[in-house]
């Protein structure tokens, strides 16, 4: 649990797709190439086990709401069949905390967009507070940057195009420690499955 407030336990939650082992390895190779560039000194790289494509960021949620969130994910999954995603290209942006983020971009497709919209709408109907309202931009966060931007030339020096079939989605808890975030898988559901 992430904390307690007024006697209630809270967790910081998100729903995500997990890259498969081959994709994680390839992204690790891209990061190794980038680490050779001085512009990436002092960057805080994500641990391989933390790489993911967020579907919905849920923020702090009570145990009661976490249970409803998990049930909603289970209800949404049968409405969507497995699909492929393609991860290609790098980009930087600033997050909500005004820190730079290095991302591997996920090419949008109708299946991914429909799954994300279905989850967001289904969760919104539960009247759960804290749902991320930003425009959806599918990506895999690779690193937190000291500086806001890295030049496009530095990013374009690393090329990759990674394809993966998405069969499952997961509900994760995020716990922030001094050494970085730890993501714990709380529930996995199979797409297209009623189980």
C-alpha cells in the first residue's frame, strides 16, 4: 500500500501493456547506444522490469475503488481481441512534474485506441477521482532526463521498429522509493477472454 489517509489505505495505480522479453531486450540495446552520448549523462534510466505502455493512469485509489477498477478491467477485456503494436522512434517531452522524459513511441492503431478509450470511458462511468484526463499518447518511458530536451539529431541516431502482439493487460501498483519506482502487477486479464 502506498499510504493511509483518514484510516483508509491508498494505492497509486495504472493499467498498462507489458512489452515482451524480446522488445525489452531491444529497447535495452537502444538505451545502451544512447548512453554513449554525453547528452545522456546523469539520466535516470528505467529498470527493464518497469517498462510498460500505460493505458490509463489512475493515481491514488482506495482499496474499494481498486477493486472496482480491477472488475472494470475484467469487464472490458472480452470486448477486445489481441492486436499488434509497433514501437518505433524516440521523443522527449516534459511530464506533469516539469521533468524531461525520454520515450519510445508506440504507433497508434485502432485496436490500441479503442481499448484505451473503452477503459477510460468505463472507468469514468464509475465516478472514480484521479483519472488522467490528458490526451492519450502511447509510449514506453525509457528515462527521466535532467534537461528538458535532447536534440532530434541525438534521438534519430538510434533507429528501431519493434512489433509485439498484445494478448493481455495488467493493473499495476506504483510505489516510489529513493532508488526509484517499483511497479507491482496486481491483476492480469487476457484480451478476448471472459475468464
